[in-house]
C-alpha cells in the first residue's frame, strides 16, 4: 500500500502511475473450475483398442482387456469421489469461486 501511495502521490512531481480505473477490488470473482487431473486408464484403453484392431473389432475376443479397463475406470471414479469429498472438507485454505463471490457480495467495497 505504501508503494502504491508513493507512486500516486504528487509530492515528487508528476505521479508515476495514473490508474484508468478505481483501485478497488471487484465484488465478484471469475467463476473458473479447478483444473482436472491427469487422464486415467489410458494404457488399458490403448490395450483394448489394440486388441480390437487385431481381432477386427470383435468384442467377444477382447473380453479380458475390456474387464481390466472397466475395473480401472471404477477404481479411478472411486478415487475421484474420495478426493472431491476430501477437498470439500479441507480446501487447503482456499475458497471456491462461488464462495468468494458470495462473501464479496455480502461485504462489498464502500
């Protein structure tokens, strides 16, 4: 704050910084979704596709690869559910964009 005040002061001649908008925080936050993690089960999916290609897309001959792929998907979805529950309980000191906007609208700048 001291640095901004010094840059805006006219005591040292012309102000160094001339803002074109008021220097206040907006009452809302951009609503961005958190970044997704890395893709899961890619190798299993590649094995299924390779099996299909070798067997002229006959699903019956690739049942073993498909079952491994579906098990991997179920495991990944369970981990994602657990991770989302854990994030909602403890967000690491960060607010979600909706929560931040709600608080900023409740206590706007004067």
